[in-house]
């Protein structure tokens, strides 16, 4: 389990899906409830729990969305795989970024990147199969596998190795039940950015073993440095092995419009299409109509957002510098993964107390898998520098409050 509250199947109604009952509950609402104990004594709530764009899209894009929503086209069904114009625009963008050809027929538009992952897993695995997940993992990935009856086989990561996965260690976990390896880069929850040669080593492993590599690239547009994330699309064999996932919601600050993408072989997409036809018919139309314009015209805005987020990352480092007992183990893109200074106290209890006494909401590491109880995840990208600069005072106040609280 993810380490947070679950229902007990033994007391559940017998005619409900036991896999679903045994799946962990969504963690963000549960953690947000901890703020109900905060009385505002040291200032407003600082919510660093959720990876959500902190700035709205520019007004010109909002106008495009409004215009599209007011058309009759936006009220009608579209193609199962998404509008051809958006698929073409995204394929062109991928071809430019990766300096390799990607065809629109190798792209499917989905209702967010979570759905992209869900349909990819359903296309690859069935109940009783296994998927390798590096731990710590993104909790919705684990929840998806649990509710489908698919084993999440952990690949433990170490702080001493910067939370970077090792293909040789992953190879030891592969048997005939494993259908895919999942990598998230830049990583959620740690922020680790996987080097291209590391990603290639997992691609080669998956190809050699005849399984798929699912590469979740939700945060690839938020790299601190302008570099090609990997060279996998330059290998003509990528279609046999790679499934790449993407989030328009994050990159264009429209999470409420729920748009993501899957890039895979036509054979894989053909099977994914059956699932999409059952669960969405077609992605929401207004944002699909508007995004090709945004992809051409918002490059400067996106570069500015990236610069701001990089500055927020630096501000977070500065904020924790006076509190050396809080150790940043990894940081990048949206996240900082921090070791808290209470080795005998659970991360859940530390995070709950931090929220209730000081109004700072972060997520405990146990939400992200086994062996993570000494960590908290801070999503710094969704708040401004001025908000981050309040953290030193909050941690100082927490140090005083924690002495009494954890002695209870």
C-alpha cells in the first residue's frame, strides 16, 4: 500500500470489487484535512502538497480556450485518439525536441497523463501480471496497479545513489510475469532527473527481455537545463519497446482541462483505442482545438515559467539552508525530497504536525512506497518565491513545537 489509510476488505460489502477496496485512498484530500488543526498562528497556509501549476496560462491562451468552447465543434464528439490537428502538432513538437521523426499516428490524446498511464497498463497487463515500479513511486501508478489486480514489483532506490534506478538491479526482478518497467523522469516524488544514458540502459534491458518501457515524462518541459531528455526516438526499434507519456495539463497550466498524450507504436495504440472508446469516447474538445495555437505561440511564456520554477527551486534550497537537520536528498523540476530530522517518528506524524502547528503542508514519504518513512515531498513549483521565503520561520517554529509534540 502507499502507506496511508485503506479500507479493510473484511468489513467491506461483499459485492464490491475487493481489488478496489484494498486500493489506498487518494492521499491529497487526506493530507489536506490536517490543515483543519492549524489556527493561523504563524501566518497563512503554505500548501506544498500537490503538483499543480502555480500560475495561470496567459490571457491570450485563455481567450483562445473561451473562443473554442463557444463553437459548435467543441460540443461534438471527436476522434477516439484525439483531434488530428493536435496529434500532428504534438508529433511535430516531439520530432523537434528529440531530433527524430514521430508520426501523428503514433500519438493518442488522453484525459490527462494519469489516464495515459491507466490505458497503457490495461493494454499491456492483466490481473496476475507484474509491473516494475521504482520505489519511491508516484502513488497513482501504484493505485492503478492495485485496482487492476496487477502486482507492483518494487525496485528500491537509495538516497546514497541520488534515488536513481539501476538497470542491473531491475534485471534481477524480471520473470515471465513482468510486462513492463515504469520510469518517471523528472521524477515524482523525488525530483530526480534521469540522465539519457540511464534511460537508455532501461530501454535496452526492456528490449532485450521483450517487455515494454513506460516512460512517464509529465515534467519533461520543466527541466532546469535546456537539454534533450533522451535519444530513444532516434533508435528505429523504439516502437517495439517504448511507451512515452506526456501532460499538456502541466506544461500549459490547464490541469482542469485534463489533456495528456501517449506516444507508442500503431499496434499498441490500436489496443489502447479500444479502452479509450469505452472510458472517454474522445478527449474534451475545447482545449484540443486551442492547444495547437498555444504550442506555436507560447514558447516565450513557457521559457519564463521554467526560469521562475528554477528560481523557486533555488529559493527552496536557501530556505532549508539554516535548518541543516532537514536534508534535501534530491531536488528537480517540481519537487524536493527531504529527509526529516526525526528518525524514530513516522513521516505521516511529522507531516501532520507540520501542517497542524505551522501551516506547511507536505506529503509524507510513506505515501510513495515502502522504506520512505524518513522523507517528506515538497512541491515547490506551485508557489512563488515570497511564499517559499516564509519557510525558514515556519521550520524554526516547528522545531520548538516538535520537541513537546513528539515527546507525548
